[in-house]
C-alpha cells in the first residue's frame, strides 16, 4: 500500500523509542557492573539465570504487572537468584533488588528516539494523517517519556494504559483511539513491534497492521501472526516522493 490512511495508531516503546528491546544485552551489561559481588559465579551466569526467570515471569504475568515494572523486575531477579540458590549458589536479597533497580535506571539512561522517527511522524501529520500514540504501561512513567522525547505535540490523541485503565490487546484500546480520532477500522493503520498487541489484535478489528522489525530479525519461526506489512523504520511509512 502506497497511499496513506486517514489515521494511524502508533506504539511508543521499541517503535518510536529504543526502550526495552534486546533485554539479554541490557541484563548482561548490568550484571557485569556487579561482577565483584557474585562470589564464584560469573556475571554471565547470573544474567542468564535472570533472563530465564524473566521469560518465565512474563510468559504468564497478568497485565497489572505492566503498571508495576520496577516491582516486576525485583521479582524477576529474586526468582533468578532463587534458581541459583537451588544449585547451591546463595546471593543476598538486597543484591537482587539493587541489581533490578540498576537495570531500571540503565534502561532509562539508554533510551533514545530511533533515527528518523520524529521526522516521519511530523511528515505524516503534515500530510493530514490523524495520529494517536497508543502505549501500554504505568501512567507516570509513560507520560514522562512522552514529555522527555517531545511527543505530546506530535499526536492528536495520546492514550496511555495507566491513565485510561485499559490497554492493548484489549479491543477497547483500539476502538477508543479510533473514536478519539473520528475514524473507522478500514481507515486506520496500526504500527508497532509487538505481534500480539500491534498486529494480531488490531487485525481482528479490520485494522491494517504493520509490524516494525527494527533489528531486521524477521518473524519468529512458525509465527502464526502475519503482519500486513513489515518495516524497519517509521520513515518507510511515507510514500515515495512520486507516490
């Protein structure tokens, strides 16, 4: 599709901002900062245990944990430490909490706007596309990112899970955003990095769903979710100059 729609719903984290992607790199980096406190264990062993714990936690976590991300990370690290203790390597609970809190701080420090994202959003708006930012997470934390990265004035509607009381992949998250923009599903595109939240759920409503694959890793093997389109940058949403 080369023609632009009447409206777009755009995700924030790991779509506009580099925020939470590639957690394995972040956990290994943070663990290395604490390597002197792990006794006989290497930072790689600790990071691996935490990553295993994180995958298990988020595979079954209720939506409420998205609103308590700092607390969730403490639980994840404590569970990772518990797995290490079961193998005879006991680490202090206060170390688990310090490691989790450092991870949170590190993520904040490392966030940045993807190259071209602001320009793409500004051009879409200039071309008359109605824009909604639709993001999950706690109200205060997500609103702070909206302000920090100069997104407020770029969108006609900003919808944060923690402020509205609902989020993706609930149907009302998309329906409410479209209502706020005054558009219908066939007039709307959804853009984001989460295959469930930004592709599968909106497709059920008749929204054209675009998956952003920033790192070019491709769809997971055997993925049942099939995006209508795959891009690596928001700049790809703009039609060619002669389009």
